[in-house]
C-alpha cells in the first residue's frame, strides 16, 4: 500500500493523468525532475532546513489535558500544524515544490487559490526564493477574501481574477493550467493539495508526510506506543494524507478522514466527496467525486472555504476502497461547536477546516476507554475565521453552546 502510485500514477483504479497532450508533456517533465531529485541528500537537506528555519518545524504534539478530562474517555492529542509559519500545513508543500521549481531552473511560479490560504503560502515561499509569482483566483473569491489578496500582494505576488463560470476555485484552476501551457518553459505550477494529475498527488503527499513522521516519533516518545486513531479533515486531502501515510503500515492504527457535511447531506449543501460521491474524472485525475445530473462536478458547500472541493485526492479513494481508512462527515454546526470548545477549554482557536476533525474527536473520545489515544491533525489556526464567526453570531446564524 505504501508503494503506490504505480509507474502510471495510479493508486489502484484512482489517480492517473487524464489531461491533453500539451499538458502531458509539461507534467511529465515535472515528474521526471521530481524523481531525479527527491532522494538526493541536497534536496532532502534543503527541504528540512527550510521546514525548520522558515516554518518553525517540528510542530508540537500537544496533549489536551482539560478536554480529555472533560470528555472522560480516550486521550486527545493535537498535531499543531497551526503553529507553522503562515498558520497552516500548506507551507510544507509550497516549500517542497518551490525547491523543485528552482532545481528545474524555473523563474515563475503560478498557483490557484480558493479562500486564499494556498495563495498566501505560495506568495511567501516565492518571495523567500526570489521567484516571480502569479496567483489565479476566482473573482467571487477575490471579493470574499480581500485581506488574503492584500497579503499576497504585499509579498510581491500578482493576483489575477478568473472571470468565467462561478468565478471560484474551479475556474482559477482552469486559468492556471492555461497559463502554464502558454509558457511551460519558464513556469512552474504549484498545486495546493494532493489532487491533480500524477505526480502531484504523490509529490504533495511526500512533502506533507513530515506531519505523520513527526507525530509518529512524538507519540512514541510521549506514550511509548502508537495511537489508536488518527483524525484529519479532508478537503483535497493533503493534511490528512500527510498525517496518515507514515502510519499506513501500522495495522492497529485506525484512520478517519472527516469531510464537510455542511448544512446537511443533500445535493448542494455539503462537500462530502468520499462519503456520498462516485468515481469520476475531474482536473486530470480519477477519484470519488460529487456529480450533477450531467455527470459534471456538482456545486458544493461548506462553512469552511478550504474544504469545499467536489473531488478528493486519489489516494484517499484507494484507502477507502481498500478498507484501510474510513471517511465520515461533520456538519457546519458540529464544526462551529468544536471551534468554540477548543478555544474555551485549551486556549487554542482552530481553523474551521480543522474544527471538522476536532468535532469527530469530540464524538469519538467519550466512547473509548482512557487507555486509548486519538491524534487530531490541527491543520491550521482560526484567526482567519474569527471575523466570519463574529458576523454569524451577530446575525444570529450561530450561537455557542
Ligand atoms: C486548505 C486547508 C485545508 C484543506 O486542504 P487539505 O488539502 O484537505 O488539507 C484544511 N485545513 C486548513 C487549515 C487549510 O488551510
């Protein structure tokens, strides 16, 4: 299971490269370059150095003593990805891909962004490495996320609005792919999650695996044994696969990915691709996806902008079918409750995305005995979500329980 993908980029029947020939040429150039450098000491050492000095790794594995006591069951630990530079796990991936871009002699970085978190992480690492940076963002998202647009621009990036269709993430990806093909010689496309055509899902997993590698070592030091459960939220699936992958061979460790159930598990109200989707092709890869009547990507919704994607990284589809990981869903309401609970009990404000994983932890912990251990991946900090929560409280759409 840990040897996948195969030479064609498949995890079982998922993944692959469903892209036009002109894109296949540039993607394969990238794939060959990645195979060439990924195991060299120079690349590994430079990656580790930047993770440590730019992002502040290793991130702590934090025991929630107050919450564990309150819930009265399994011990709850948090992998503190919120303490990375820029406040989330995304920078693990942008550092890795920018190093590859540099190795390939590329001068320009392009990326798509939805809520803006990947755009900000990309702009920051591009500034660090002295690369020109263009971020494609749907016009609707630009309106909704003005502060992140300003952040990217402050770090020297150019933000280009995607004006077609719904003017959100999907259109931003289409524009970025177009720009890549138009100037493939000089440009590197920095994809933000464990999705897209091969080699992106495997490459992003490799870079994010630092999360699971650290957590495995830390829990053995702290508890002298492996955890019983790993929980992580799933948007594209990068923070989840980053935590899961180093534990895939550890049979006793159960893994649960938590998808957004939004306002309810009915069409248009959630983004639970693995729980309710079916296999199909989107953005160049095959995976579970949510389809409309025509078989195209269905409209999706979640309170957290980082989770509303109609497909999911192909390795998760494989782990689901293989029965190695389970996928469940948490609603907006459950996520908001988890958001308030962690803030109050532990003094840590989690991202709304991460609050979905935490919500599952709050459900699970009381059902287990006190000798069990749960690790929740706290993928990001919630400062970015505080204004939205405040607004919703004022509107009366939510109220802390
Ligand atoms: C982007 C983001 C996610 C979702 O992306 P994955 O690829 O599924 O990890 C989750 N949490 C935070 C804090 C994010 O910024």
